[in-house]
C-alpha cells in the first residue's frame, strides 16, 4: 500500500504548477476518451511528451551554458591559481572582480545553470505528482472511484470493520490509517488513494466484501466480471499489462497462469526504464571539472560517475515494486529526453563559440549602458528637485521697494511642517543668522 493523499496539493506556488499540469493531463484523457481510447498509459506518454517539449527552451539554455562553461572554466582556474594562498581582503576583492569579468565576457551568470535547474525541478516534481495521483486531477477517473468509495462508506459507515480480518488485514489497516489521519471531509479521497494503488487480486477481495461488482458509471460496469471488462481495467490496460499492478505482481500471477509473454513484458518495463535513463545520462553533454583544487575536482567527478551508474540500477530495482504505470512514465520521459538531447547536441555542436561570446558581450554592454542611462536620469531628476527646493527656500517677503521686511528672516509661504522645503528654509535661515 502507498500512503499519499488524493487531496490536490496546497503548497504555495507549487500548487499552481500541479494544477496546470493536472489540467493538461485531464485534457489529454478527455480527448482520448472522446475518440474511443480512454487509456491512462497512453495519456501518461502523451502528457510526458507535451511537458518535455514545453521545457525545451529551458533545457537548451542549460545545455548552452554547459558548453560555455567548458571554455570558461580554464580561465577561472587560472585566476584562482593566481591568487592561491593569498587570504587578505584586497586579494579576495581582486580575484572576485577578475572572476566576474570572465563571466561578463562570456555573457553568463555564475548561478545560470542552477537557475535553470531550480525552474525545472518544481515542474518535474509536479509532473510526477500528477501521474502518481491521476484520479485527483482527471475528473472522470476520480468520479469512477468515487462511486466505489461512496458504497464503501455506506456499508461500513466510515469504520471499516472487516468480517474476515485474515483476508482483508492489509486493506482495512490502510483504510483505517486514512480514516484516522486525513483531514475531516477527505475520507473519500483517502479511500480513493488506497483503491488506486490496490492490485487486481486485492480489488477483487474488496469488491466481494463491499458488494462493488454491480456498480456502474455512466452505464458501464466499474469492476470487471467474468463476462465483461470493467472501466478500471479498461483505463489501466496498456499492451496487455494492468499498469495499476507492480511488475513483480504481474510476473508472479503470469507464472502461475503460464502467461509467459505477459511475464516477460512486465519484467521488461523496469529493465527498459533503467536502460533509457542510463542512455539519457550518457548523451547529456559532458560537464567540465569544476574550478578548484584538482583532487577535489577528481573526487567530485568520480562521485558523479558512480551516481550516473547507480541511479539507473536503482530505478530498475524500484521499478519492480512500484505500479507499472510509473515505469511507463520513466521510460517515456527518458526516451523523449534522449530524442531532444540528440537534436540539441547537433544544434549546439554547430554553435560558433567565439561568435556567441561576442553576442553575449554586446548584450552585456547594452545592458550596462541602459543601467548607466537610468542612473543619469535619476541623478538629473534628483538635482532638479534639489534646485526646486532651494528656490522655494530662498523665497522671502519683500516690501514694494524690494527690501526685506523685518529682520531679514525668511518667510516661507505655507510650507508643510516637516517637508523638504521647510527643512531647506530652516537651514537657509540658520546660515543667514550665522553670517551676520
């Protein structure tokens, strides 16, 4: 059992990304349903393609930054070597200034690659959440499950007391966990999450216990019977595999029923997932060693190399124990990234680095000139306001002959208390008194 609430995400900012991706997934399933192929597996593949294509501009900028960094890092290393061992503040300031000059020369930011990654990561996490909790974002699938949950709640009145604890122990314990921990009003969502991750055999046990076999949605049976396939199996059937089940579960069931082709297909899902992820990493542009101590750089490079091997192997292991639909997503995502990477590599290889540097320098210079122009305008505006204040502060009441009335004391015309004009006038009066 997997314990993740169906309730849509409410994390600030992140929830909007999830909501947008959820609408995309719902739109894809809606179109497929209208043309007669309401399939979650196919929806996941199309969804993954669309999201990755939309992220191409960010991916391209990140790859271009990587290529520039390969040419730029030797210059940064030379600067660091020049000031190696110098700990005084002046040397640190000079090293920083020279390093910033190199970044300006190449027209990139020191945090450029991290910035692109920080934008991509929330999208990838949101995409995973939508795929893992499809009933929360695809209305029709959620409604199908809600028919089942309404019946379950009506039968057990929210208590989930099993008549056969030995047979239903894992199911009822999961339901009780949701009943005691989820927020009030989301009991139905908790049950849907359990049902969405329940294997075919466990679903059959739940169906028999709660009397779900005859339930329908829009005239179609929800749970499969001997003579009719239910909506849940139709939605989750992809190339003969029920993507709600784990590959390991399918392998065991297929071995018992001698369905060896199905067993091979289930085993191939995590294996292909690991291979395509390894291929995606292999085709990614080689990162140059980070500027710094050689031993530290070598250690980081070795760590990255180990991770690039271990991560695909871990995905194979995890893929056997998670729903097959997740493995299909990993495969689709890796294949799309491989195709995009091949196209990008060809395009990036054609880039003239020297020309790119010159263009970046021009952009940087124009940006600097614009900033200077803005500063000059602000200074001119400030000077104009100062002259205006001084002019008002020097205003005095004079008689008809032009002489100052009284004791040569400035008489402001209704200056607002505490205003700049009033303060300037006070300074003027003080200076006049002291000059006498």
